C-alpha cells in the first residue's frame, strides 16, 4: 500500500520518517481559508482533511496523511504569521500566557476506514521582553510556524512548560498514525512506544 504525506513541512517529514516506513511526499493543492463559525478542533481537522483529499484525488489506492496545526490563545485562532510584524504581535500575545496547540491528522484511505483525530497540547510560555522577541525573530524560524515560534528550535527557550504529546506540538502525532497503519497491516521497523520513551527527537527530552 502506497503511503503519502500530503505536506511539504520538513518537521512533519522528519517525524513520519521516525517510523522507518517508506513514504512519499506530495504537496497538496489546497488553500487554507479560515471559517469564522468553526471551533478550533473542527477548523484544523477541516484543513487536514482538505490537504489529504487534495492529494488522494490525484493518487488513488493510497493512504494519504494530511495534517494541520493551529494555536488558540486568549480566544484567538493563530496560524502562521503573515510577516515579521505579525510574528512580533503573536509573540507578545503569547508572552506569560498559556495557549493550546491543536494538531489534526486526517488519513484518507480508499480501501479502509481512514482516520480523523485532533491532539491538544497545553503550553505555558514564560514572560519575555520586546528585546527578547526581537532577538528571537532574528533567528529566522518564526514565519513558517504556527504561533510564530519553533518548539523544536530556539523557540524552546520561550517555553515554561508543556503538557501533552511533544510530536503533536511539533506538527504530527505518531501514535494514532502508527496505530492506524498497524490496523491496515502495514509494518514498520521502529516501535512507536519505544520512540516515545526515548524522546530523542530534537528538543523532546527537554520537555520530559
């Protein structure tokens, strides 16, 4: 069975590669347009499904994985910043507050039931100054990240604590994906429980 990741995100590619199963990467032809009336959970799931279906239409008889991540803080839905000024605004909003990362996974499977799930991770940010924000923005890792910070990069220094699945916070929870692939008879060399116990991916061990 052909396995496709409907994403060009390097971090999602690296996370899925941890399982050791062969997969392909296809960029989804899908526009993320926010729906005002949707809850955060339904919004990220709609985006994940849209990406997966966009690729599945072109590559039938495959299992296609779509994913999306957004942040909720002070009642605001936060995706990727538009530019550096928007990134600074988002970081000022997050400073000293808790926020929730919502990461959806949608697996479209023509011959199986498919999967739809949303993982939530609570993150407490320490309070940081405008000077620290400017210094962090100079690292150039904000603009392609939901919430304008990289938990697996220098942005980890902005975090006080994390509760939940670290890989979901980065962008792709592996446990539900591994469980579904096992259910569909797809084997992979790495044990997912071992991966979660070792916590060797990027900054994972810092949040143990």
